[in-house]
C-alpha cells in the first residue's frame, strides 16, 4: 500500500501543512459530522486548523485517537459556557482567516461567538456555518440527520429498487457531499473575496441546499422528459440493465456501467452474450436483457469476472468492501489510501502539482496542542493560569 507514516498527532503538532492552503488559519468549533470533515479537508490542503474542543468531549462515540476527521489539526480545550470562554475563542478569531461551526441557528450567538462578535474583532473573517436545514426556514431550529435532509430533497427517493424502500447511502450524500464539500467551496470562495476586498462574510452551508444542488442534472433530464420520477426506471438509477450491479457465483457483485455503444459491445462480448443479447435500445426487452446478464454473472466468481474485464473498456468493476478497497491494484498504485499511525485511511484529495498534500499528523487529541497554539497564534490566555 503506497504512503506510510507514523505518529498519532498527540505532540506539539505543526503550525501548517505544505499544501495550497499553507498559511491559512482556521478555527473549528468542535462538533460532529460534516463540520469536522470540512475542517479536515481544509487541514489536508495545508491550513492550520485549530479545533476548539469542549471539556468532557463531544457526542461522537469513537475513540479520539481513531477519529480520522481530526487528522492534521491541533486541539485546545475551551469551555464556551465559562466566563472567559468566549473571549479565548475571540482571541483566536482575531488571528484567523476562517471559522467553522456546526451549531443549531442562534447557538453561537448565545455563546457570544456569533458572526457579529467575530467580525467586530476581525472584519476579514470568513464565518462558515454548517447545518442540515440552514440558518432560516420553518425547520431551521429542529433536529435532524443526514437521512432526513436527503429525504426532503428527493435524493433519497431516487436510490434503490422499485417496490422496495429507498436504499440508505450511509451519510455520504447528505453530510459529506451536500454538506462538507459545499461548506468548503463556500469558504474558499469567501476567502478569495475577503483577500480581494478586505471584507469577510457568513457562509450558510445547509445540507438540504447542497444535496438539492447535486440533483441539478437529474432535474434537467426530468424537464426534458428523459427521467421518470420513480426509482429503478432510469438510465442511472439501476433501471437500465447495463448500468447496475450483478451477483456472482460466490456471492460477490460486479458493477456494470457500459452506457456507450462501444463499451456495451465490449461488455457483452466479454460476458459471452454478444451474439444473443436483446437490442439494448429496446426498452421493452430490458427485463429479458437483465436476466441474460444476471445469468451469465452467476456462472463465475467475482475474482474470475474481475480477471475477464480487467484493463478493458467494458466499464465493469468488482464491488469491493471498505477493507478490500485499499488493496485494489489501481488504488494501491496511486496511493489513494495511506497507512498513517497504524490507521488505514483515504489519502488527501485532490492532488496538486506545485503544492503536494499528504497526511502529516494523526487525529488531534482534545487539548493536546494548547501550548503550541498559544505560542504560534500568540494567544497566551489559552494557557492554564498558574496557581
């Protein structure tokens, strides 16, 4: 497996990475889910991310030493409900370029670290807000999780087999794609604006907004009459027999994406049904075509079919588990995964020719970097008061 390292990020840490965001300072108010992942991405890209953890820890039931979303960061402990807690955070904010928080609307304001207080200390600050429902709207103050956010946007209803409940795509579509990635896009755009004008702003990143935005192409296809508003009836949702998954003889699965004619021809030839497959454009016979494809895949193991299609333009790949994925030859050759501190994890992405990125420290343990942050950011008030 390409890319190795050691260390768990429990020492003094580093002030910044070497990626394209080297020199950018980020304050992350501790939370769970998409906020920490967004801050991890900023850290992966070289930003100096200081996570403000609360005494007693957060709500994620995982050992902090294994919480990869806190890699590359530094951590200080601040009780925002204490008399001097908000002032300590504002001292950091004064020296920061970005703040990321994931509280419910109004909570940061009640704690004394809302946009008004932060911009009074630092007018150039980009204030990134990560929520499910957004800062406004009738549901803004209600609780929720990824599954509810993607449900109301129509994204969840697209996924799964017809006649069955929608399939839950972990929390990738809402929390991370519709949430974290859109927050990072917003933060970087606002950071560019702040550097050009000297004026910061608030970025309202709502998972419902980002997830809805992800469905833009589908809405266009639906308006053009090329997408039916139901599961398992379309080109990209498993309704098409040459874009889906098929079980192999050993209980594994192969993923097929042979959409274009030339790729489909290669696929059916290598599958062994090229001379008897129903016409692919005859939608009335898609059920027959699906059965022919399924029957062939059931004749060999996943490993055998992988060998048949490997290196071809048939657009077929084995469906791997999370533990299997790092061992795939292509991913191993690219170093898509790395082993750092004994934890196998995805390497930073994307890649840069002039400012390469890499995992440099492991998960930041709560409060482990108070001294280094106090020195590097010139915030001595972070240090414990001497008796």
